[in-house]
């Protein structure tokens, strides 16, 4: 496996670097300050005395607490945060993200952990908040690079992590410690307590981290659900207690910060699923996330009630159901699960197919069923496909294509736009406000989301009375530092890189920005190869140049253009070929690439990748 650590970047047009403190960004206006301006400044100074200090007076110290986001603050996914105090480091979550359209061929994205690798002897432990891939997905890639530090998490999450490590042949290297939500963990200068949160997967916990500087509350992906499917609501009492003790910093999930009101309870969704099952006469194909154990439970409940058997398909669905069952997180009725070969024995109205692929993933169960190439399940008229998930941004088209394929085959489809058949696992605005009200933090750092979601969450914080200068909407690469006087500021540390590492097949980090750009160019306008055979000493063409075009134009229909290009190449070689005789002909190759690239653009308004190949004889 290649571990070159070449970093990609997300090709956002620009990643603005934020000034250290909000007040730094205000233009200096001393000369023109009117009386009222000056008064305002004085009032502000008086009210903010204990908050942030100007950069010049701020000195970094090993007695400062540093919150170092490694990912998850500029994107959905790839969640990973490091806390540093003195010589101690703790890591929270190790997630992966899925690539977008600008990253052709990339399978996953994981955070760049070079700095952490250099400081691995200081890592006291890794805490994982819940079992979603954007929180555990990078564990097998990153853990070995950090010297296999101990992992601490709840039982179901531990089950999912162990399965993942098993798939990568890494079992037994790191100790996976199973804790309960009432345990207290001491890791170096940090004391960690847990509180149960609701989310679309059981065993999601938030963290209270006591540090020498103050208490940090880390609210990972969460929502408040008073009637969750597993009957285990959020531990409000603990959160309120932490609030009463005094919270220095709240870090909280921003995924749904733009959505008003409250998130629908999983119980209410259960009622919808029940009603839907009661009305459907034929087979039901139910697709959802393999990690949504609560949703899977509701499907089992409804199936049992309406006397349906369940066929489970999709590797991760089978694996996760097995793990959840063995750990007691899923309760299913005896003999309800049947093999797909047994389906023939039952009428259609007694069958549910539970499958993965709610995001339109190509290789997952639902897409294969929709394409008609699933081994045993063939769609027929009378089937109803239920997609119980809303597409993650970027997946909408794939989901739509799967839905269309299903309807073409005669299935009726139900999805989040036709019925409330999905509820999110992330808090809406009123819940986010309640979290702030309960914890009453001095400082607030919205996490988990794209920048606009984080900024919206920051605005909510302001409406809850947190002073603007105490709210930190950081970009990747920025660090929040809080000193012993409880003053906070965002800083940048050039030693800590915040890039992305791309995973493509077996390669980790060997596909970098250059490779991705090449792929983008080729994907857009194809490739144009010019093969020139030269007499080495004379620098003269021996044969007519050869042209190979892929994805640019169809050569047969474009004889004129090809002839003209050959002519242009010949002219270039004749005028420049002798100019600079070098062993590798870099000069001539560059000229051919640039000039012919420009020529092709003039003729076609397309920019294929032009690849000159020079053969000398
Ligand atoms: Zn999650």
C-alpha cells in the first residue's frame, strides 16, 4: 500500500483564511471615531473584558487547551477532532467522507493525519461517539499509522469498529475498550464523561471533557427524541448537570441547522411505516441505511404485525443486523427472516425485502434490484419500493435514477418526497437552541456541516445570547485555543496540515491534486495524443505525426481537422525541433502541447488533454 501522503484539496475556488479574532477584522477607525463610536468601543471593551484578547497580547502556551479539527467543519463527513493540553492528546472520531463530482475515481476521503503521526506518542486514547461511517470509517486507515492507540466507545459502536478492522485484517492491533454511558474515563489531563443522545443509530453518546482549563461538551451527531424507537431518550439530566457545573465550550452538530422547528420522532415515523405496510398489497422492497438500526427495528415490527417474512440483502445490511442482534440492540421475531430462495413459498403480500442502497449507490442492493441484475430479486408489477432516507447532498441524481429504473420495471415507489418515510438523525433549530440553553456555554463552536450550515448554527448561538466574539465558526486548518484565563482565539499552526487524503482502490494518498485535475480534464474533453518520430541528431520528423483521440472527437468524421493538426505539428517541429536539443525533448513537447492545445480550442472550443509523445530514432 502506498503511503505517500500527497494531499488533495477540495478545489473550492478559494478557502478564505479567517482573521484571528472577530474584532481584528473590523477596520481600524481611530481617527474618525465619533463620540458615540468611542462610547460603543468602551462599552464593548467593558463587557468583553474576559473574552478574547487581541492577537498581539496573546501568547501560545503549553498550558492552553487546543481544539484541533482534522475534518468535519467544512464538509459533511470526515469527522475527526483532536484535543491537546500540555503533552496530552485525545482524538474524537475518525470518519471518512464521500467524494463529490469534482473527484472522479476517488472512493473515499479521509483526514490528513501527518501531524498526528509525528505526535503519536502523545495520544492517550481515541474516543468514538457512534458507529456511522463518517465517524468510524477512517479507523482502519488511520489507527495503524498512529501506532494503534487504545479506542474507547460504547458496545454497538465497538461491534461495528471490530467488524471494520476485521475486514481490513487489523483485528487485535488496537484495544477496543467497551464502556457504558455512565463510565468516567481518565486520559492524561482529560476526564471524559458520556451522555446518551438520540441519533439514527443506537449508542450515540456526547462527551463532557473536563480539562485543566474548563469543561468542553462535545455534542456529536444528535437530535432530541422523546419517543425514540429503542425507548431510550436523551439524558437531559446529565446535560443540565454539566450546564450547572459550567461549560467552557460547546461543540455541536450543525447538519440540520438550516431547518426550523423540531425533527420528527422515530416513533412517529414508526406509525407511518405501520400505516404504509397496512395498505400495501404486494411485495415491499424497503431500502435504508444499514446503520439505521432503529429504522430496521421498525421494519421488523411492522412486518411481524402484518404477517410478512423478511429477506435481508446487501452485505453491510446483513453484517450490521448480525452485530446488532448479537449485542441485543435489535429484537426480532423468531423465523421472520427467510432466505430469498424460500420466497416462492409465500404469497407476495407476505414478503419484505430489506436492502441497502438508499443513496443510489451503484453496487448496493437497491440499485442492483432496480437494474434487474440482482441474483434472486426481480421487480414485477405490484411491488412497492420504499426508500427510507433522504439523499445526502450530491447523491440526488443517483437516487432519482434508481427510482426511475424501479418504476420502469413496474414498481410503485415511495420516498421522502411522496411521504414522510424518513426522519433525520440531526437536530433542527429548536433542538439546537435547547442544547445551548441547557449547557449555557461561554464559548460555542458549531461543527459537522458545510460552511453555510455552521454559520447558520453560529447565528442561532447569537440569538441565544452568546456574544459574537465567543462564537467560533472555524475553517479546516484553524485551531481554537483557550488559555488558563479562559480567553479564546482561533489560530493557525503551519505544522498541522488540514488537507484531504484520497483513497482510490488500494492506494491511500497516492492520488493527489495533479492526478485529480488530469482526470477532470480527461472526463470533460477527452485526450489527444500526438506521436512524433524524430531523427535524434537532425531534430527532424521522420514520419507523418500519428494522432490518437479518445473522448475528444471521433477521428473518422474529422479527417480535415486531423490533417490540419498533423500539418501544424510538422510546422512546429520544423521550426523548433533544432532549437534546443535535449535528451528528453521537454522543450519541444511543451511547445507542441501548448500550441496544438490552443489550435484545437480555436477550432472546436474544447480543451482535451494534449499528450505529445516523442520517439527518437
Ligand atoms: Zn451520525
